C-alpha cells in the first residue's frame, strides 16, 4: 500500500502545453468577436446621446415658440427653459452642448446642432409655418440657417 501511495505521489498531473494553448486560442477568438461589437455599440450610444440632446432642445424651442410665436437663439433664455443643456451660439463640441441659430430673415425657422463624442455632428431644423413646415434632421453641419437649407436636410430614417 505504501508503494502505491508513493507511486501516485511521484506521478505528474496537470494540463499539457497543447491544452493550455487551445484554451488561450478560444479566449482570443471570443475577445476578437466581442471587441468590435462593443465598440460599435459604444459609438451608437454616443450618437444617440447627441440626438437626444437635439430632441430636448427642439422641445424647448417649441415651448418658447408656443408662448411667443417665434423661435429664440439666446442661450440665457433657452437655458431658463431647458437647463440640462448647454446652449450656445457657436459650434458644439459635446453632446450636451446645443448650437442654436435662427434664420436672420425669418424667426419661424430654427437650426440646432450637437456633436457626439464619437465625432459625428447632427443637425435638426424646424420650420414652423409655410409650405415646407415640419422638422428635418440629418448629420453634418449647416452653413446657413434658412428655410431652404433646413428643407434640404436628408432626413435620414432612424433617428
């Protein structure tokens, strides 16, 4: 019996190098699949945060419009209506910053822009009255905030 115990004690046990390499290879494959999926989900979430800010900004602009029958681009006035956003009259660099402009010739047109952390700039425009009345949206920047420029936005499906 004693010899048998000594023989079991001397026998080496464990995983072979091949078995360990197979496990590491499987883990590497799973990571290779998961990382791109995670990065894509992260970019979509960052884009949605900027788009959400624009929707909230449009709601605030429409609140002002309801009371005054004109849109407003003054950051202090808009901050009183929607303080969760940073209102500004310059291009945004953060999803919570909203660049707001009014058509110089027509206070019935508002243009809003926000930049996502992923680097995409989203634009949302609203025309309150006229033949092209409605809300238009897209990505990129708008050189001019006019009814024609807003109506020309591509209005992509999905956001």
